[in-house]
């Protein structure tokens, strides 16, 4: 009952500690998805499409997600003022990477995504919102 006051939906995921594992899984998905949405919209624009129209076309299909809906719009609007900072996303990705190492599993997409967030932070973009990943991609491509 106490948790119901704090969240719209409460799901018991297992014994003590499993909630943290679920949060880690969530952050892996968020971090990787934000990055690929930014890169997809950037590539579409570079190739001549309007990112707004590409986003609209993707919504409702298999690529649709809250990330595409919310962060995708922030990317289009270039609204990068912090909600969830890139530095926080990096911390979460590093936590997931540490867990993977502890479990002795190789997760190449997690490793690559973590490295990209690290590079964004090192490039001075760490205080931007996660959607600011697009600004970093533009910086990489000098735009």
C-alpha cells in the first residue's frame, strides 16, 4: 500500500535487490534508445528528410516508444535543458556495465552505448538533458 501512494503502477519483481536490477535494466534501455533515436533523426535529416515527419511516421509502428515520443520531440525542438542529465545517464550506464562485469557477461551494445555517453560528457555536454545526445552527435559531425 505504501508504494501505491508513490507510483501509478507497482510491480513486485522478486526478492530484495531485484527492484534495483529492474531499474538498471530500465536505464540500459533508456540510454541506448535515446542514443539511437538521436542518431536516426540526425541521419534522416542529413539524408534530406524532415525529422518531424520521420518521427511522426515512426510513431505507432514497432519503433514507437516513450523515448521517441517525448525525447524525440525534445530533439526536434532542440529543448536540451536538463530534466535527466547526461551525467546521470552515464552514471546509470556505468552501474549497468559494472553489474555485467560482476556477472561475467559480455554485453557489446551496453559497452558501446556507455562509451558514447562517456564521450558526450567528456565533450562538455554532460549537463544537457538526455535528449541533448543529439547536440553531441551534431558536434561530432561539426554542425
